[in-house]
C-alpha cells in the first residue's frame, strides 16, 4: 500500500517537472524566434 502510494507521488512529481520543462522550453522558443506565434 505504502509503496504504491510512494510510486504514484513520484510519478506525479515527474509529470509536473516534465510539464514545467515543456512550458519553459516552449516559452524560450517563443522568445527566441519572433516568427513563431504563441
């Protein structure tokens, strides 16, 4: 029970970090290239 709950928390954390990196990289791409429309 505890192990699966810990794994789920770790999965959520990885998902949040991945989403944050995706948003950050897309924002950097938008700032870097003017011809890309956000």
